[in-house]
C-alpha cells in the first residue's frame, strides 16, 4: 500500500498543489495514463472547490485533509473537512440540459471515479472517499 497525506487551508489557490501532488503520486506509483490523470485532477479540483464553497462558505482559515492511497490497483482519495455535516440527499448532479456556467462538479466526479461515497464520522465534518480502479500497472485498461 502506498499513502501520502496532505493538509491545506481552504484557499482555492492551494487546489493546484493538490492536483500536482496527486499527479506525481500516481506517476511515482507507475500509473502513466495522462488522459485519466488529467480527468482525476479535474474531479479533485471540483471536490475541493465544493468543500471550500459549500461547506466552508469561502472561509479561508479552515483546514482540509487529503489522503491519496493506492492498494492493489485501487486509487483512493480521502477528503476530510471540519464543517457542518452535509445533507447527502442534496448532493447530486444537476440536469445536464439545464445550461449554466457552474454546478457540474458532482457529474464530473462521478464520471471520472468509479465510486463516490461519504463515510460516517463521529466528529464534526465530512469524509468523502473517491475510488478508481487503475487497471493494469501502466494505467492502460
């Protein structure tokens, strides 16, 4: 099992650091499907942006914990915040026919990752776990 953990403040400028860290973590673990890495970066970007906007209401002094993990070709991203518990029933993709310039984050995440789930935690906050089967060692399915 390979793991890396990071903590950032809830500032949108730090999302780029997480994207780069994820990209290099995958590459260092012999996953080189650049197209899939790009889409995973985009999905991660959306997930973190949602925490910053919807959970923390753009408060830049809150923390977000991120863990990247690979075990038996399953890549997991754990995103932990310390805001109000979310209403899982309200977290869904909007109708794609409803043309807007925002609101596609959940759709992008569910298209890129094989699994998107919230884990119940006893403390305050939320834990989102995204999982993707990386397929063969070099990332080509």
